[in-house]
């Protein structure tokens, strides 16, 4: 009797351990489904086994069976905690598909504390499960009638569950196998995209784009990564993170428009860029790409980047006439500094082409933050200022405050690079002609603003709050009243291509002036974000 009681206690222990980790990673309905799928391994412990070798095999098999469910629960719980996303969401799939060994190492270096906690929890659960699995029912006890009926009923229930595809595909082994296939399919879809680029150029020519302005025209588009406008002193932040841009703002007056209420509609790079260059509808049947339209209209297009990123290169970079990559180390988390692009921009500005669109793609403040500025050049390190005091007041941990210090140092270096691109856009190359410069970030970043963490954040408004700045040398565009209105109105980055077409002076079939933030016909429509935003003009 004592042996039977111990075996039932072992079943209960394994069930409870698996349930705990499953609850952390799944919602209520799926918790029930997962636990039904897990029952065959659990009830096996309640069946008497006489052979000692078979008993050891059962112990190992049940432990591995339970471990699969526990790892599944722990992985999902980590993703929910860190990114508020499921493993099969587009956010996670695109991020993993676009990650290499070096970037993974940098990610582990940044988030090792959280990962260590989950590893300890998982190891503890695995050890407890191994002990419980050894307590399965042994020889000398025959199964009673009710024992047999109960086991058969449980097995019948699980057979029905496994016969249902929606239930069966939740099993960790099947789910993660399918997840790996989806990941491989996604990666394969990023290769061999020349045909798609050619098709985009055909669609662009069919839209009959024409340049309305005569004479030379040079437009510089600076796209950066992971910049939250709340951390820019240009936008009122307490630390001096953008002194150079603020100097230009005073010097250039109404020629430089700082859009105070700019938003991304995506919290990660790949979907943000697809929306940005695809006019907010990159999956439409007749989708246009901004770079293809520029080329079809007669612009020579450059794409120069500090991102060694195959997806971005294939989807956007190779759409240009000239593609330049200064980052020679694989992975967005490499230590290549954005300043390396300044010479490339200088060369492009000197090119004799009459019409030029130059896209400069920066790393910005993409984590790991302390790789985004020269080593040792952090004036905010261990700073005891008002920003630090406010973070302490809000209960932010010491490591989150350290991330903020590194993040702000990255923004200070970023200010230098962005200001240099503005200066080159204004003065480099052959004098005269129409010139414009546009700067914005792909998405924001959470660095202790709304939660005690640092990194990409699809579940907080910080993940979508971005800077957007425009400079034009056209005197007619410097009217104070017009620019004041543009600065205060909300702006969304998936409509940025409409504004870019305005700077390029391109007229084309499909133009929508109501989505061009520089047009008097502009009409704001709030995007549908996965987070609640009380106001887009805060």
C-alpha cells in the first residue's frame, strides 16, 4: 500500500511541476490542453513494473517526456516576460531568423541575469522530476480493477486529444519541430530575391513616376535603429544627448523641422523597414517600393549601411544602384561604429549624378548599447543626476539604470554621426540645386521608461516612440506657420515614403497627399498598435 501511495504521489509531483511551468508559458485553455497531452507519461508511473531494467528505462523516458513540456513552458514564459510575444509570432520568428552566432553571444551577454534565473528554475524542476520519476510503481503490486479502469480512461482521453490536430500540434516536440520548419522557410524566402526586386521595378515604371523639379536634386535619408525620442535632449530629455542637432536647430531655424509626435507602427526592424519603404502596404498586390520608384523616376540611388544583415540587404539594400556595407563583422551586434559611414556619404555626395537619393542606414542604439560608441567614451557612467534620481524613484534596478547610461552615451555619439550627415547633405558636392535631409528611427526602445528592463518592447509605448527630423533648403518650405503645424502634428513611419516622395518631388500614380506629413492635405489616422496609447500628441 505504501508503494502504491508513493507512486501516486510521484505522479502528482510530476504533474504539479509540469503544470507550474506550463501555466507560466500558456493561457488557461492551452494549459488544460497541454496537461491532457502530458498525461500518458505521468500515468505510466502508476503502472507496476517488475523488471529493474525496464524500471530504469521508464524513469528516463518519463523524465525526458516531462522535460520537453517544462522546457516548452520555460521558453514561452521567457518570451512573454521579455517580449510579450509567442515563439511563433512574426516578431520572434523574424528576430531569430535574422540572428547569427555573434549576435546571439552579445544577446546572452546583455540578458544573462534573466536567462540565469530561468535556467535555475528549469534545473530545479528537472531535478525534482527526476527524483519523482524514480518513485514509479514497482513489482509486487498488482493493478486493481479501478486502477486499470482509471488508467484506461486517461489513455482514452489522451487518444482523443492526440487525434485532434489543434491539440496535437501543441505538443512540444511537434510544435518546436514545426517552428524550426517555419524558421527555415522564412530564411529561405530571404534568398534569391532578385526576381522580386525586378518585379518591384516593373511595378514602379508602370506607376509612371516623374520628377516635377528641374535641375540637380540631392536627398539624404538617414534611417537609424532603436532610438527612443524620449532620450533625446532635442525632444526635452534631461541629459544632453543631442547637443549638435540642437545647435543646428538654432542655426537653421524653420528649414529644420523636428516632428515632436513621431511614431513607428512596428517594434522591430524588419517589419518597420518593410512598412517604411512599402508605403504602409508592403503585402498589397500592387505594392510599391520607394527606392524602385526613385530609380524609375531617374534618381541614382545609394544604400550604405552599418548593418551586416542579409534580410535588409536583400529586401531593400540591393534595390539601390550602389550598395555599400562598412560593417565587415557579421551580426548587428558587432562593434562597427556608425561613423565609418561618413566617408561613404562624402563620396556619394561628390558623385556627378544630377539626381541622387542616398540612404544611410545606421546601427543607432541597437543593443548591445556599449558597442554603439567608442570604448571608454561614456560621460553618463555612474552619473548621479535628475534622470538617475527619477529612475530610482520609479524602482528601476541598478542594471537597468546602467543600461540607460550606456544607451544615453550611444545617443550622444549618434548625435555626432547624424549631425555630420546633415552637414554633408547641406554643403558637400557641387553647390546649388535642391537638397533635403530626412532622419528617423525604425522603432523605439524600452530602457526603464515603463518597466524595469531594457531592449525591444512591443508591449510598451516606448517601443514605438521615435524621432523624425526634416531639413530642406527650399525657401518656400521655411514658412514659420507651416513648419510649426508640421512639428506638432502626429506622424507615423509607415507613411514616411509619402513624405520622401515629396522631398524627391516625384509625382506618380498612387500618390496620397493625405498621408504626406509635409502636405497641406495631410490627414492623420491613428495606427492600430498592440499597446494602448492614450494620446499620439503627448
